[in-house]
């Protein structure tokens, strides 16, 4: 009866025993839009569905804020954002399996633009405002705060809030002339009865003339705007035209899956967006090929965060497998340019999610040694390796049946450091990794790491000792 809802995400609120149906709240909808659905119309998401995104965010949060702020580039005129926020995320080593994961967690750290809808949270001085909705108007870099206008508190002239006290709200669809528009590359947003300019300096009231038209006064001139029938262009009375940005540009976060093992339906060497992703505020694209090829392609977009899904770098440090990842590592460092200068389009921050070749609750596996390989190539470790509580065992994964995302660390190429030629960089890193191979793991013997020992292992050992003690008493 509602085929347009197939593929949408939601949360089960409760089971209504009288009808035998589940009350489900759709993600991205405002107000009471819950549905009453039968069990056969629902499909449970896997427990590891958002583990990759959550593990990557956990590593990013362990990086000191001044480091992220210093590495953030100035926002472009088409998307003015506060520093340290996410706009684009690259997932390296992706396969068809990563297409079935959830990436909505990245929205929690999304970069804001003027006109974005937000909800307030974590306010201790004004707790009565927690949960209130508003609009991000303008970013003040000297104060490190956003000017926010609230929807329901008309007495508030405007608040100056830190980014951590605001959560961006995804918009599932734009009705009429509401939402973002592009004017010669500049970003404008119509939100309610206001128009927000690209830098937040221009905020104008509008008079709604109908479902497809409004008027406003700009510098003493009265202007009218009318929406075309297809909803993609806004025609102004002075001859100007605004156009709708593509769906992926309207998203809070763009996630690009990069890997040669992606399905053949995606053309090799070409960036292809997947259309309407079921998670509001998230756009997902695929690039079937290696990361160094993606970085050289015309569709490349710089990322604030690049994630190595499960590279097992340490085993590559003493085996030919390293050469499979080395070109991608060189690209992450900004290599491949003439003169050895680092490419400014390299990601601001990289996260390595290590895999564990044993069952859950045992020793941390090969991810413990990834920092040694990364340092051998000259990378700077910003957040040391730590066990991830979000790791999951996924036997159905096509290339890695291990305990995925068992550990995480954050790293980057040191600002201003020279790479030299790619071949020299690769062999120098390989030589340094070989020098430390005494510290790298063999296939079966690993040095103990008590500080990373999971509590679950201690509990298992205690239970086993209790059982063995009980058995000895019975034997006696």
C-alpha cells in the first residue's frame, strides 16, 4: 500500500498486542508520523550495521581538538562551515558488504552551513533550551560559536552557541521552495520565512505569496521568486535564477566507498552516487578502483576523514602484502605530485580500523602493530591504538571473517613534511618496517599487551579457574 516507504529506516517503539502490529517511527520525519506495521514488513538491521562509522568517530574524538582545528581548511564560498566538522568521508578497501552498513552516525559530527536546522543539547546554563530547534545563522571564528535563531522562542534575539551544543537535523525532502539553492556557486537556504545567505551575513525576511512563490525586499528593491513546475529552479523577477543542488550536495555528510572489489555494476574509475540513500542527511557514492586512482580522477572530493576499514598493515610490514596498501598510503600522505610536495587535497585525518584474527574476548590482534608500520612511513600518530568496544564478528564478510574493527587509531601526514618520489618513499618505508620486524608479530606469537587486555578475557579466565578448581575438589 505504501511502496515508497520500502527501504526507509525506522525505530520500533512498541508492540501493540491488540492488533499484533509494531508501532514504528520513521527516521528523519518530524512530529508523530509513526506507522503501525506487521512483523513481515520489517527487517531487523544487523548489530554491526553502524560499527564501522561509530569506531571511526571514536578514534576521531580521541584526537585533541586543537589538532583538528589547525588542520581544517577555510570553507569555500559554496559551503561555509565551522572547523573540524565532517562534510565528506572516504572508506578505503570497501566491498559490496560495506554497501549494507549504516553511516548516519557521521551526521553527529557534520559540518554546519548557514540555514541548517539544528537541535540544541548539552546546555548547562540554559537547560530549558535543550531539545529546542533552531537555525544556524552565522559562524563567528573569532568566538568559536554559531549564531542560532530558535523556532519557538520568539523572545530570543539569537544565541551564540558552541558547535558541541548543536546537532544538525537531516531533512528527508524539501517541500516547495524551502531548502538549499545555488546562485552562481554560492549557497543560499530558504528556511521558514527567511532566506540565509552563503556566509550568514545576509538574512532576509520573505513574504509567502503561495505554495510556489514568495517576495522579499533586498537593498530597497522589491523582488519576487517563483518556483518552476519541476521544483529545480527558482526564477527571480530581476532575471536571476537559483538552482537546486544535487541530492548528494544537500546531504549533511557524503560517504565515498573506494575499493577494487566493489560490484561490477559501478563503472571502474568513475565516481557514482547511489541516488536516494535510506538514511536522511547521508549521501553514499562508489568508486570502483584503488584510492590513488580515485585521488587522480576528476570526481575526487577532499575528505575531512579517511577510514582504512581493515587493512592488517602489520602483516604487510614483513610480507609482499604491504605493496598492495603502500600506494594508497602514499596518496593519503598527499604523494604523487611533481617535486615531492604534499597534495593539499589529502584528507585532514585518517583512521585505521584493525582486525582481530580471533574470537571476541581474546587478545588484541594485528591492529596493535599498525602504528609501527605507519610510523615507518613517516606518518604522525594522533590517537594511539585502542581496543574498540564496537568491534563485531561478521562471518559473512567476503574478504575478512575476523573480528572487524577490533582496534582503532588516528594518524595523518605531518604538515609541511616532504615525501619525495613515490618509489623512494615506498622503499624507505618498507626498509624502516623491516628494521622493526622484531617488534612486529609472527603469525602465532605476539608479545603481551596488558594495558589493552579486554576485561572479557579476565572474566573468562576467572570462570575457567573456578571450574577447574571445582573439578579438582571432586576428583579429590
